[in-house]
């Protein structure tokens, strides 16, 4: 070993993992452009977990002695401790977290440490780390969705007889119970949990043993590694194993759609908490003020949840655009899968926690909601259905009631007076226009009235219990 290969402490100077093929080292510009340590350091725990399983497998098939296995595992424990307590010393040659861990293990375990990468490529290694990361963090996102569902279900049960206008085109349409409205968001989030559940099942595949792209001539045991790491199965095709990022794309889609659902909730919170609506009052803990306007209480949590959806949609489309042009097998373009995945899961997770707290502490204003819903025109569909029950064809009934609503608006006459003059309706129809009566008439399964809501609450509790069972496993 030449003196220039030695560090001051006598440890061999680190070189790129691929230095043997090259007569000179990489340029600073190349290293700055290709490094990923600045963002993949968060995979350290997953990398060490994968390395432990790999080392045990190498010893099991006879590629490491028991002494070498013990030395490398002890070095991995030391590296994990250093990373945890912040004493790990990164080097300029540490291109990524995989390089950094292997370099330090070799420093600690010597020649035994140099065998850590036996039968392994960074191609199958990084695919493994990312699957381990997603298995943990994707489940955490699903858990946070579940927490928001729990709050929505609780608030829906508390709302009891409170009703508000249901909207189409942001125009008042028909009254609905507040609980029914909140459960609409619950069911959208329930689908999100199912998406996370299904994609995590599809991602539950160990790619370790695929090597760079073609497997290995060494007697590796990918099934052992998969079992050690708790995967449901190992890969079937080595080319696919190192190039597959479907699981990342699916996670980005699930995160983006979850965030879209949060964005829609955020939009309603912004509207409902405005003076113009006045349906909702935010807790001080989940509202912000203005640097200039002393009177302001702003719904920043809802706005940021809404605004973040665009960025997560961009992450998904960006990765799909990267994947669509890649030939088999691994290409360095795939390094671009991590930052969007990390940001998407971080952002979606934070938004879920913040909106859960906001909705748990917000105060609904039933008087404002019900006053807006009790406009007589909101019962127009019910008046038409009264005519249908009397044998009038629906289109004729629709036209007749539409004409009454138009006349009331044009002439400035209360709709009730015109209803009394309609011979096919008369005084008995006025009961439909009484406050709160229209929502009572919603009786069909899944509808917005009291009886179907009671059944829906029971079904929602059952769904939450079933999801809780999966999340607890």
C-alpha cells in the first residue's frame, strides 16, 4: 500500500466502488452531480437491515466464515449506533448511503468487511432499501388516514340532526345532514386506505439476489433473505427486480390522490370558515394571523393541504415520464425516484396530521348551516316528487315546479304563495317547505336523511374496525 493511499489514522483511503476499471479518479463535478447521499441518507436504517440479512445469508451458504459474519454484523451495529447518535463521519467519496455504510464497515471489520458486498449490486440493494422504506412509511401514511377517518366518523355521529345545504356547481341544491357530508369524505379516505393496503401488498417483494441485472454464479439464497426481512416473497425475474419502480409510481399515485382528497376538504374548510359562509369556526390552535391585519384568522392548514396537491401530482407525472423511456434493466435515471417519494410521503403525512387536528377541534355553526339550507327553493325537488307520487310524469313535474321557482324570483313573491295556487299541490305541500323537512324526506339507502345515515354510521364503524385490524398486524 503506497503512502498516498493511507489516511492520517492509518485507515486505507476510500475510493469509488468501481475504481478498478479506471486509471484516474472521478472529477469533482461528476461527484457533485451524481451523489445522492444528500437525500438517501434517510435509508440508512433500511440499508443496514438489508445488509444484516445479506451477511447472514452469505454465512449460511458458506461464502463467509462464522468469524467473518460476526465481525461484519458487529461493524454494522457500530455503524448504526454512529448514525443514530450523530458521530458517523461521512467522507467526500461517499457517493450514497450504501457506499458510506460499506466504507465504514470495511474500516471497522477489515478484510471481512470487504466481503460485505459479495453477490450484491447497488442495483438490487437500493431497490431493497426503497421497498423496506415504503413498507414502513406507506403504512404510517395509511395509519394517519385512518386517524382522520376516526375524527370524521366521531364528528358525524356528534352532528345528529344538524343539516346544511348540499351543493352542486357550488350552488345550493338540496339539504343534507352534516353527518352525511362528513362521511362522504370518510368513504373517500377509506378507498385511500385500501389503495395503500393493496400497493403495499404488491410491493412486498424482496429484490435482493438479482445482482446488477442477471443474478449471480455464487450460491446465493434470495428466499432466505426475503424471509429474514419479512417479505412475502422474492423476485421472479432479475431484470425486472432491479428496474421495477411500479411500487414507487403506485405510492406516488396513492399519495397524490390522498392529497387530492385532502385538498377538497381544505377547499370546503376555507369556504365554510369565511364570513360569507360562517359554517365553521377554527380553533385558535389551527388558525393563523396576519402580519398586517389584526382581525384576521386564516385557514392556512386547509390552504396548504390544498396547495400541496399540485406538487404531489407533479411528482407522479415526473416519475412516469422518467420510467416511460427506460430500457431494461437499471439506469441511473432511477436515482430520481427517491426525492419525490420522500417528499410525497412526508407532505401527505404532515397534511393528514394537521387536518385531523383541525377537524377535531373546529366548531360547527348549526344556525348558519340550517338557515342557508332552509331556503324554500331547496325543497324544489321534493315538490316535484310530490307531483310524481300523484302520477304526474317527472319531466312535467320538473317543468311545473321550475316555473313556480322562476315566477317567485321574477315577481318577488314567496314560493309558498305560488305553491298554494298550484292545484296539483295545494296547502298540504307547504309542509315540505317547513324548516328541516326536506332532509327528513331523504330515505333511500346511502341517502342524506336520518334513517340512511344511521345505517351508514354503523357501516363506517365496521369499516374502521376492519382497517384497524389490518393496521395493527
